[in-house]
């Protein structure tokens, strides 16, 4: 049988998904002549949710397109900010710190540390949430309606990446970082019996989660948390302005 090959030009921002030997501007990959373009690209390592568009000889095509070996295919990254039906997210078990930071800035973020891949996909699909993950294989699951790979290993970098990609509306200090519930102001007299003595003496403004009852106040970590909120606001403002 005649050996066939397909020429691909992969956008540089997608090179992190390719094996080191394939990280270059133009690739020539084996092609059986019958597989869809989406299958070819994912077999090279790039998850389809990370692809903004596919072009065959300059023409927009879908992942189901069966390319001609003479095609030169451009694989382009997702434009930023990426528009989604609603800025709702669910995070995999490895992104707990990112989940707390997204909630801190008021982004609706579902997270549990005991869900397997199938449960995460079900929740993403049932609640129309974007699944955020560091697991490339999870993004390639056919049953997932929408997902995104989180770039960066540090929580600061991960938060910046998600905010730059989706530019969600922010509402800092309105969500419980523990459970994602909504916060509501609560009078000190109503909860002071449950406060440590030092907190009772030093603070007067409090909020309580309407879902789990957790009580919040601007404590010793207030400046650090404010710095996270201020940076998040700048990132989203720049994205929207661009």
C-alpha cells in the first residue's frame, strides 16, 4: 500500500501538547487516507478543545473533515478571550487551590477532591460547566461537551491563565471559598459566640456562607488575598479592553 502523509502547521501555543520531536513549525505525519482530521490532530497530541480552528489549504474545515493528502492543514489555537455560553467551571481533583482562588474572585466554580473522570464529565455536561484540567487525556474524552487545559504549575499562573482565556465577570468576596455558596453580611452579635476571642476583639465586619454556614472576616491574610483579587481584576480588565 502506498504510504501517505499529511502536512500540518501547528500554532506555537499548541506545541506544549506535542512530543518534543514534533515541536516545529511544519510537521509531516503518517496518514491512512480515511481518518478524520480531528483524529489525526489528537493522535499527534493536541486535544480538540484547545483548537480554535482548522484550515485545509486556507479553507475552514471541521474536525470531522477527511483531508486529502495534498492538503496543507493549519491547526490554530483558541482565541482569547474564549466565549462560552456561561462562565461556569468545574475543576479536576488536582486543582483545589485554583478552585479556591476562582471562588475568591467570585467565579462560579464547582470542585470536589473525590470525583473520578466519569463523574467530572457528567457534572460538566449536566450543569453546562467548562471542565478545567491538567489531564490532556480527559480533554480528549468524546463525551465531554467543553473543556480547557490549565497552563502553569503555580496557582498564580493557573489563575492568570484561566482569567485571560475566559475573561469571566468577577464579583470578589461574594462566594465561599470552601463550598462555592453565596456569602451574605452577618451581624457580629449573631455569630460572636462561635468566634475565637482574638477575632471578637479585633474585627467587626463578617460574612456567612448561605450554603455551609462558614463565617468570613478580613483577617491576617487579608492583604495577601486582596493582592490576588486586585491582580485578577487587572487581568480581566486588560482582556476585555483588548
